[in-house]
C-alpha cells in the first residue's frame, strides 16, 4: 500500500480510537485501575546481597533539582525496602542510581473539535521531577491525552563498581496520578528481585486512584 494510502487509513481509525480511549476513561475513573507496564530486567545476583544495604547516587541533573527529585527518590526507597534492601549511606553494599521521565501526546486530528486542524501530535519528554495530575481533564471538544511514564533503576556493587542489577518499567495510558504511578512502576520494575525473568515482560497491578 502506498505511504499516502497508509496514512489515510490510519486517520480514518482515529475517531474510533478516540472513542475507545474516552470509554475506557469514563468506565474506570471511579474505581480501581489496572496499571500494566512493560518491564525489562537483567540481573547477575543469585541472592539478596549481604548486608542488604545501599546508598543513592544522584546524577548532576538530579542534584540540580534536588527538591523536585526527592519525592521520586522516596518512592524508589520504599520499593527497595519492600524487596529487602535497606538504605545505609555510611556502609552501603550497593550503589543505586534511579531515573524517571514523563511525557504526553495528543492526536493531531479530533473529530469533535470545532476546528478540524485542532491540536498537534508530539511527545513532551523530560525529567520527571515534578508531579502532574491527570484524569477527567478533557471533554468531547478536545482530544484525550496519552500519558507516558518511565522509571529505571541500576544497582552497582559498591566495591567493584560492577553493575549487578538493571531494570526499567514503562507505562502509557489516558489516565495518570503521578505520585501513585511512579511508586507502582518502581514496585513493578523490582518484581522478581533479585532473580527476575531476564528481558521484557508485562507486569500488572490494580490500584485505587488517589483523590
């Protein structure tokens, strides 16, 4: 199929896709939600390190935005505690480096907009140090927003500086509640620690949205 025909075929499906997104949001905004992320993990650990201690190492950009980054670091610390690791800045067995990013996209064409050229499509990716809240923030005269969230975690042996654990979790949906989502993603990224299945997999968690 010629490229132009392919593009037109995609555009014809946008109204149906938009309605599906709206239906999903309306059906699930009041009750528990399923967070399904793509998790990729790689580990050389055979057991929980002894002692199971770590310290955080911040990147220069994270140091420059220390106040904004602190809530994300707190979410990661809670997730690490749930898999048996304890923060100890004085005697760490591991060095933990974390990352978080957020973005969004809106469709270029929206069938219910008064202006047929309403909106643009694009990702707004960047450092996810600040919290953002989404949900029922649009009506039929505006396009739904697809939110992108990602967390990453790398653990190094403090003595040898060798990477012993690497993991990430990516989530995209028309709904978001950042304090909750980032915390869930760190938990999902650490699923199976210290010996997770290698490579990419789907991880699902049911949560109740914050009010």
